[in-house]
């Protein structure tokens, strides 16, 4: 509501007029006034589908800041202009760039995009709260809301994506748009009431917020333009463009996931959910070491009690020479045999102190693993399984798979559930390609399955 805020608003409205975008205010203009001469600014990029153009994807950023600062809203020093280059001129610049790009590239989304510049965010999210209380479009037709707040200080290519669990399948849609920028995306579960996405979240609308993190210049006069990472802003804006367009053009955008209301309280649930599974009990029950080059066999250094090895009579100091007639020459060879064998092993063993080898039959504990993966499904990410454990020396480990990786497809074919993934994996060829998302980036991983 200040003179500076009004001047900023005049500038933004002029940009939308130049782009030929229609106003999104209640009276068809660009402004939505509210308390103390504050104004939200709204513009519409109309969709191309005769029916779906009446649905909206809202893309917002707050354009206010804290003026000269005071003890309530600034970390000082006070009395100097706080330009807020990161907070939130960076988000405003991204929205203007998206609006311009939509005019200059041949993209015609089915749904309409509603651009919103919120006022009075710094005083308590008053602008977005006012709009939700007095929406300028049918609120039930707002299919998703994107908030862009502080994307000017990207470090090491990392971008926080907050709210990915508020809509079913949100993460897959967002990461699909990350192909060109290849940013390292982080997906916290906690959703704080610290920016304009939060009122939409509490209203049951799927939300996502882009954010590069706070810093020592936050709410200080030193948050100025020379400290912005412009290349990082460009990469974040490119992802924003793709996500906004994909949402506006989707056959069915993600619907609100009410479970996120409970999950968003802290990061503890995410930490527990993503914690890797403990290694399974050993199948054999020994430790061994290889001999020097040129010497055959593996030396048993430890035998655990009440295991397959102890039941078969193996002891420390025994030398394993062969398995089912094939000479044992490496650690990896024996690890593969243990992982995949479903039948009893016939080991050729030279016992400690003996001169002649003999055969022992060992029935391994547990079950074999063809691939070496354990995973879970997650209702927030349909059509995805999340790796919880990778067995040592398994095909999965050799392929470079890691816990928390998301598997999205097998040989280019998507699957609907964890059960469908298991079925596809069990009937697949000995060599297959997994589409994997790690840290927001998709990649193809070649997996050579043990026969």
C-alpha cells in the first residue's frame, strides 16, 4: 500500500498491457484492491480448449517487500531501502519471463493460466488470503497453484520444490519438466505458512513452491541485484515454464491429496519414510578373503553360528575351491552365487590342516534375489516404485542403483502399481532398461539380470 508498492504495481500492469494479456481482476481489469490501498495484480493467458479454458492453473509471486525495514520485518540495518532482489523480485521476474515466453513460442495450453502478483505477503500473506476469500474466477476451477518465492540464490544447481505431495503424481510431472535444466531438485515434505502457497494448500488446492533457500542477506538492505545467480534464475524459470504448461495441458492434472495435510507438519515423516531398509540376514554365514594372484580358492575367515555354513560344518581356515564344479576365483563370483542360488550348493572344500579336498553340501538360508532390489510403492507417486534396499554384488548394485531412486518405467513401458512392476520385472529379459529419477533428474539405467 506504499508509494513504492504502487509504483511497482504500475510497472507490472504495463508489462501485461504490452504483452496483450487480459486482466484477471474481478471487473476484468488487472487490479484487485484490498485493505490499506494494497492491490493484487492479475492477468490471464486464455486456454485454447472451449471447455477447459474455464479451468485455471494459477502461477503466483509476491511483489511487495519491507520498504526501509523495521524491527518487525527486517534484520537490519534499518532506514535503508530493502530492494528485495531475491525476495521477491526474482519470482516476479520469472513470472514476467513466463508470460513473455508464452507469447513468443507456439504453445497453446488447453487450460488458462492465471498470473497473480500478490501484495502484502510480508505482512501476513494478506494478498493471497484476500484473493481466496474473494476469488476473481471460480475457485473450484483452479486445478493447481504454483508459487515462486526467492529463486535468485541457486547454489550448486539445487532447487527446493515444496508441496510435491499435495497432488497425486506431482513429483513425476515436475521432474519430467526438468529434462533440459537438469537441476538437482529437493522435495521436502514440510509446508510452512511462510509464503503464498500455504493458503491455497489449506484450501485443498494442489500447490508447489519453487525456492532456492534463505541466506545472510534475507530481509536486509544487502539483498540486491549484484548477488543474484542469473543463470540459476533462468534454469528455475525454464522448469517453471514446463511445469505450468504441463499442468495447463494435462488430460487430468493432479488432484489434491488430503494426506499431505498431516505429512507436512515436519520432516520426520519423510526421514522415516526414506530410511533405507536394513540388510537382510545373511544366506551363508561366513566371511572370507581372496588369495594372492595366481592362487585358487577363497579362505574362510569367520563362520557365524546357527547359519547355513555352520550347519554344513565349515570352519575358519577352510579353503573354498569350487562351487558345483566351477573354480572359485573372486569375491564377486561367490557373492553372485549366494544372491541368486535357489538350490543347495555343492562346495569343494580343503579343510584346515587337510591335504585333500572334499565336497560339502550347503543349503542357503533365505530366498534368492534375481535383481537385488527391495522397493515400496507410495500413493503420492502412482506409477512409481521407490528403492529401499540394494543388495551387495547384485545386478542392481552393478547397475549403480541407489536407495531413494524412483523407478518410473521398464524398457520404456510405464506400470500402474508396485504389483505390476514386480510382474514386469519377473518376466523381463536378462537385460533391461529402467527409467530412474534421482534428485529430480531422469536417466536410463541398463540392468543386466542374472539368469
